[in-house]
């Protein structure tokens, strides 16, 4: 009886660990994707600043602008350019 109880406890423990692992994996994927997109958005803003330098156009590179460009992609970059012209 003790052996069966130990095996049952092990199985329950493994199932709990797997369930918690799955529950924590999804937010980690979202955070990793957000970081990667933010870095790519920062690179895109850097390239816009590099190309806009001869005409005096630049977009301030900060965390917010990089995340807007990273999350929204091309529409986010267009949004930042329009906001720069309006403000």
C-alpha cells in the first residue's frame, strides 16, 4: 500500500509541475515576443533617423517609441512619423 501511495504522489506531483509549467510558459512567450519586437522597432527607428538625418528629420529613440514601432509594426512607424510632423 505504501508503494502505491508513493507512486500516486509522484504522478500527482509531476502533473502539478507540468500544469504550472504550461501556465507560466505562455506569459514568458509574450514577454519574449514583446522584447524582440521592441528591439526590432528600435532598429527601425534608428534606420529612419539615419536616413532622415540629411533633411533634419529624427524620431527620439526611447522605450515607448521602440515598443510602439515593435508592437504595431509598420503602422506604428507611420504613426510615429505622423506624430513627429504634427507635434
